[in-house]
C-alpha cells in the first residue's frame, strides 16, 4: 500500500508541476531576446559558481566518475553552452527571404519534459535548462532515482538564478518523487510539447512510445581509427585522455581502437607507455564475463569506474596500480564478443586488420551492432581516408584528430555544445544534431502569394489520351552515345569507390 501511495503522489505532483510550468511558459513566451538572455546568463553563472560542489555531489550519489571532471562538465553545460548559443536568433523573426516572400518566426514549443541520466546528471540538467529556456520554453525534469539528490540541488540552483534575474522560477521544475509512473505521466501529458530523453535505450523507447514528440538518443559505441599517417603518440594521448575523462561516462567516448596490422605493434607499445594494460587471454575472458549481464546489457557495476576498481570487481589481481585503461585484443563483433559493446568505463577493445578498408568494415560492424548514428573518431593526416570513412560509417559525428569525448559534445570542436547527441534515423532518433535551442523551437513561415490561379493553370502539362507532356522552358535531347558515356563514367566511379 505504501508503494501505491508513492506512485499516486508522484503522478499528482507531475500534473501540478506541468500546470505551473505551462503558466510560467505562457508568460515567458512573450519576452524578447534581452530578457531571455538575462535569465539564461544568470543560470550559466550559477552553474559555474556551483560547478565543483555539484560535481562532488554527483559522484557521491552515483559512484560514477571523477569529481574534478564532473566540475569541468558542469562548466561546459553552463558557461560554454551559454557562450555558444547566446547570439542565436530564437525569438521573433529569425529568417527573411525577400526573393521568395517568406518570413520565418520562432515559436516556442511550450512545456518540455527532460529525462536526466545518472551518468551526467548535473551537467545535463544545466545544459538542457539553458537550451530549453533559450527557445522560450519551460522544462520539467524527471531525475534518475540514483542521482536524485544532486539533480534536485542543481534545479534549486537554477531556480534561484532565475529568480535573481527577475524571472519566474517555475520555468524550471523537477519531480521530487521519481517513479516510473510519474515519468510516464510527464511524457504523455497533453500539455507536454516535447520529450528530451537522455539515458538508456529502454527510456528512449518509452519516450518515443509516449505519443508526445520526442528527441531520444541511443547508446554510443564509437571506435577510434589510428591511421598510418597519424602522429601515433599524440593520437594515443588523445584517446587515453578521452577514455579516462570522468572514467568514460560520456557516451561519445571511445569504446575501441582500430588500426592496420603494419602499425599495430607501434600503437600497442605506445598505449602501454601511456598507461594501457593489455589483458592476457585468461584475463580477457574473465573480465568479458563481467562486462555484460545475462540479458546482454552493460553491467552497471563497471560504469564510471577506474581501471583499478574494475580489475578488483572482476578479480584481476595482476593489473598494476599505474594502469589507466584496460585493453582487450578483440577479433569479432556481436554476441560472444563483449568488448564490442558500449563500455562506459575505462575499458577498450583493440582491433587490427590488414588494410584500412578492412578496418573501416570492422568499425561499421561495431557501430551497426551497437551505436549506429552516434560518434566515431579518426586520427589521420590523410583527407582521402576521412572521406572514405565518412561515406561509409553510420554515424552522425565523425570527429578528426581530437579526443572523441570532447569532440562529440562540442567541447573541442565547432559542434553545438550538448549533452544530448542525436543519432539520426539510423540510430532511431528524430535528429542527428547535437541538440541545442534550434531543435526546441517551432518555425512559423509567413509566405506572401506569388502567383494567381491563371498562372498556375497555365503551367499545367498538355495531356492526350491520359498521357501528359511536361512543359519546360528548356529543351534537351540525349543521344544513345550520350547515355553510354554517362553509364561508363558512373561505373568507373563505382569501381574507384
């Protein structure tokens, strides 16, 4: 009976939160750019002031990651996000095309539901609050129960910052009694305009099944390709720095390293020099059994843990205290090859093949198995190789010569700073963007008439016995010789590809 009471209370809380959020958003939608900027700048400043404290709380609550790195993520989710989006046009007229006679207005979506994960709880909350309000929306957060305390505190900080800037704190609110039923009500409520689901696959599927428009992101499982032309010590440094940042809890972080056989020994030696511990066959099998649960999903015990903790959990006594990352030589992808899965921890798979084309095939297999549409990284000076991979790899982000963790989220690249990374249609997502304010507005297009009905009718084709001839201001004819030449060129290009 106590559980039932909790469920009912949480569902009622959600309905009340949505009502107050809708009221606050209706008034907020009338505000101009300067007003909105004052509000989100106050949130960003508060995020920076409290970055360290919130980072410590996040690690204490979840047991994931490194407090100092979570501090950096909080600054990224607040100040870096604000600096990138502050000048975006998200209110009033945002586009004007006099030639076509089209004026585009930005229209807020309304109340947004934000589903927050345990891996990046405080930084995602800060980021999503800022981008939601930048679009003139309000947002109601559903926190992961494991990270409830730190997310509650983050929202308290945000609400205080809004009030200090003269805004209505109800623009950002949170479920204080998190239950599955409460989240379902939040996502399916008729006054919820959009769901942003950042988390596991099950939550993303629930968001898309809610009947409300949703932006969800699937798992990342990005391989990192090291080319023969790369500066190998620098490439390895970037990968090691990336994989150990917050103990691998960012979904764009590298999950495997791949290279051609001719440089494999050099890459492996450099990885060892920089703190990688290559598992023996016996250790690989032992840890492999620990990585995944019986149902094939990632064991939560490894998430956000450093190499020593993972080794201790898997009973690997020979891992030295200097080890930064555990590496397993892998020769397959899919079931029976646990290292080919996403591992939000300090664990990497290591793949080799004779040619870069074969390496590309392996990377594509990894991504299609898990992580389609997400992120991949390359370390190379050969632009032709980048183009080759870009045409084949099923990813929305191909980051080059940069740590994938930082490149994917827009910290070390020009991508939109985001903690929610769309995976496109191939990954089951509504967008392939780094989700920002432009994903959280509707566009109303005012279109001025250009033609009368007589002109439209005059452009209709002439039809005889059900066969119509398309009218055109230009005429062309293609001879048989022309067709043969075109076909020949296409076949040559296909052979080259």
